[in-house]
C-alpha cells in the first residue's frame, strides 16, 4: 500500500489512538518517516496532545452551566 499525505491527515487521529491495522501502521510509518510535509505534522500534533494530557482538569464555575 502506498500511503499519501491526504491519508495521513485523514487517519491521524486513528494513528494517535492506536487504531490502525498492522499493514496500515507500517504504511503510515514509512510515509511519515520519509515525507517532508507529514513528519512535522505528526510530530506537532503528537506534541500538542501530549501537552494537553498533562493539563489539570478545571471545574467549571456554576455560572457557566446556565
């Protein structure tokens, strides 16, 4: 399978959630590791998600619920 930049963008969430099938994962990894466009995209989104997961949850103020 020859993975494309469009497929990378469309399936990025599945990749980050570990939902790609093994053959898809292999094609995705090969493409991202050899594509000047997709390498920084995947790295950037992964970094942002990692940062978001480190943030503390905040309770909303009661006024925001109305």
